[in-house]
C-alpha cells in the first residue's frame, strides 16, 4: 500500500485502486491543478456522474464544475448499458441506482473495448461494496457520506493514475 496525497493506492489482484483518506492539503492541490489547466489552456476534462440522489448529484455537479471539469449528470444508468452517452474522461457511478446496479455498469464499461480504459470511481453507502468494486474493475471507491474535498482528491488521484498508464 502506497500513501499519496491523503489517499492510499492499494494493489488488489494486480490492479491499483484509489481509496479515500482524509487530506488537509486538498484545497492546495485543487488550486494548483486549476492553475496548471488555465496556464496550459487545456480543454476541461469531462466527467460523467451517474447518481440516483438528486441532491448528491447537484452537489457533485457544482463541486466538480467549480474546479474546472466539464460535468455531465445522469440520475439513472440505463442509457450507459445502451451506449447512449458521450464518452467522458472519468465516470463517477453510484452503486445503488434506481434502475440498474452501479456494479453492473462498471463491469459493462470495463469489458467494452470502447470504454475499458476510462477510469471509474464507484461510490456507495455500503462499505462491503469496495471488494465488489475491485472485482468489477473500478479504479476508485468512496464510501458515502463523504466530503466533497475528499471526492475531488480521489478524482485527481484516479486521473493521475490513468494518465500514467497511457
């Protein structure tokens, strides 16, 4: 297990998965990444958030957009299984959606030749879902409830890992 920026990257079955830990330096890193994106005039990274709770979905949208991400949101996951979505740079998926299991969506994405390289962060109220998330191919996991600054740190760490693999 390697500790990095308040998160730990745990190797599980030969795969690295990012798990949230408390981090007092999160806001500093967010400001740094925001400054780098502005300086390099990069196109904002696109994140697709699939969350069944409208309040959490709204909070995630605001938090991610406030640090420069281009955010698309869905309250259900059926359109993912039907390939009716714009491919993002990162998925954040609720484990318990009203129409389909978030783990099923993760498995679908990770076996698809078109989406398997796009990182997935799974969020769930059930801490036991973490092991299932790893089996489904998730690149990160967060247990609800969580602080938005912690989610942002997991997002940055997961995107860093994905970039270093390419």
